[in-house]
C-alpha cells in the first residue's frame, strides 16, 4: 500500500514528508505504457505531486508541469489534499540509460521550466515558474521551493524499474526548515545528505516508512499524520460533454452529420467516452438554454 507520513524532527523545528509511491508508478506505467526512463521521470513527478498535494488543505489542488525540451515532452501531474494524483506525458515511449542507471536528464531535458499552478480556492490561481536547473527532478524541485516559496528544502527521490518494466520501489522525501529552525538544524540535515544519496536503496531496505524515518533521524521523530495515497482520476462523461459544448452548435452539427458520434479519451486515465447522436443532440440542446 502506498502512503505518506507527515512528521516533525529537530524538536519540531523541521518538517518532513516521506511518501511511498510504488503502486502509483506501476498504475501509471500500465495506463500510459511508459518505457523505463519515462517511468522514472513521470514517477518522480507523481511522487512530488503526492508530497506537494499533502501540503494543501480541503479542496485545494495543484498542477505540476515540467518541460525541459527533451524527448518526453510535457510532464503534467495533478495532486490534491486527499492523497490523489494523476498525470500524463506527451511521449511515453522514451528510454535512455547511462551506466546502467535511467537517465532522467536525457529524458526530460534541462532547457525549460518547472511550473506549479495551485488552486487555493481563492479568486486567482497561484502560478509560479522556475527555469529547470539540471533535469534532475530532486534538484529542480529543491530550486523551486527556494526560489518560489522561499523555503529551503532537502529533497530525495528514488525509483527502481525492473527488467520487466515494473517499479520495484518508488518514493520521496522532502525536508523543510520551519521559521524557528536553528543553525544546528541545518548542520544536522547536512550530515544526512550522504546517506540520502541512494534513496531507492533505503526504500528497499526499510519497507515501513516509519522505520526509515526513525533510521534517518535517529529515532527523534514525531509523526503527525499518515495519509494513504493513490493514482486517481475523477473524469466522467458529463465532464467531457462540457468540453464538447464549448465547440458550439455549428461544430457539433458537423460532427453529427459527418462522424455520427464523438469519442473522447481522458489524458490522465485513458478511459474512452463515446457520444452518440442522441448525446450530441442533447449537448446541443443544452447550449440553447
Ligand atoms: Zn480520467
């Protein structure tokens, strides 16, 4: 089961999010037919979607968009406060490896942007964009938090894709200093960077996230919340009919006469929705109201 822990360390002056996303990545591999290095990049983006979603409240939601002008094209991930993520990539059939490791930089590229769009249930959306620094997602997201949210953050993302193109492990860690953090907390966290280097190995070694947190932070952890996390899309025929309505009556008439039906496939979950002539006529009728 995938889940996420919210916790505090350093006498509650530092906040930690640790999530396991293996099942989410395996769902994404099947839905989108991802090849291994596309699975690595999308998997890490989904993991960040889970973590950043867990920072939201109630009906707030966010979208992460990555584009490094690499062969995978756009990587888009939606997250929310209920532990749900979904996403898509433009080109799932991408595979690059270097020295037996999946090459995220060659897949994503490093000449582009990381955009975060948050719907905080206010009048306007919060939109922020930073240039990609390295094509390595952990670094690029750490840069985003420092630049856009003025929150210095330590991020580790790990994923292992097996020969049979399934993820054996996937997850991520985000550590953030709270406003009352001390110099000694920074020194303490710096002492952890070496052990965090091979994060997928740690995820393999510690099946329970609670045990991994205890190991990483010397058994001085206060767990605040445990949140189950899943790949979920709440699309519906009704939802996409609103999209068809935006085409206008003339265009819908053209579809009725030429194609006698319309099919829409959800980007996020690949569910097909078929609209027959009756469906299209009733969408058109709705327009006149
Ligand atoms: Zn869907």
